[in-house]
C-alpha cells in the first residue's frame, strides 16, 4: 500500500473534525482502522448495525 502523504493526512483529519468535532455533525469516530488487529475493508457486523439504523459510521 502506498504511503499516505502529509497533505492527505491533514485533509483526513479536517474531515474527521467536521464530522465528529465540537459543532460538527454529531458522528462518532470509531478509530483509525489501519491500527486495528485483523483489519479488513468490510466489517459485516458493523455493516448490519449501520443498515438497521443502530449506529452511524464515520
């Protein structure tokens, strides 16, 4: 996987703040996935919760 550039990291952090920060849109930040053990692109249980309206994903 290619390295993420500094400008991309800054942009991602700004988006996270917009969605989760004070005065933001009220979403919950779950974690930085690349630091999670057994990381994969699709989390079935989380997707089921999202689709049934029990959680909001950022």
